[in-house]
């Protein structure tokens, strides 16, 4: 399966260029390929739960705290560079790391 990762990079002269590298599709490790992320597994302790109001508890029990996995945007699959040691792949991984940090920050509110 031939996939590519492409992104826009800005050169030192301020020009935008599109870069792309060959990639493989792999199951997302964060959600184990489910595309959903159980927010409450990490966040809720029994002590917290007892402090919630009824509505919040009902939401929780219905799975209302499941959210789309921020890592794979709910697809359950992520693209990883086929050749992670190449110069371009390194650039991409650096960008991707920064993007992920942002997504995770936002998902925590
Ligand atoms: Zn995921």
C-alpha cells in the first residue's frame, strides 16, 4: 500500500513548498486502532466521581466522555514515515511532535 505524508514547509527565504515522503499506515497506538479515546480512564478517580452531579454521572456511564482520539483524528490509523532516518522524515517527525503537543494541550482544555 503506497501512502504518502505531505506537508507545507517554509524555506529560510520565506517560500512555501510542499514536501512529501513515502509512508506506511499503522494502527494508532494511543487508541489501539479504535479511533476513540477514553478520557475518563485517565481522569476520573472514585473520589472525583462522587463529587459529580447526576447529569455528569449519567454522561459518564453512557460513554459521553469518550472522545475522538486526538492522535489519529478518530481514524484508528496513523501514517508513519517508511524511512524514518531520511532527512525529510526527521523534519516531519519534528513538526508532527510539535503538532501533537498542541493537540493534546487543547484536548485537555
Ligand atoms: Zn488513535
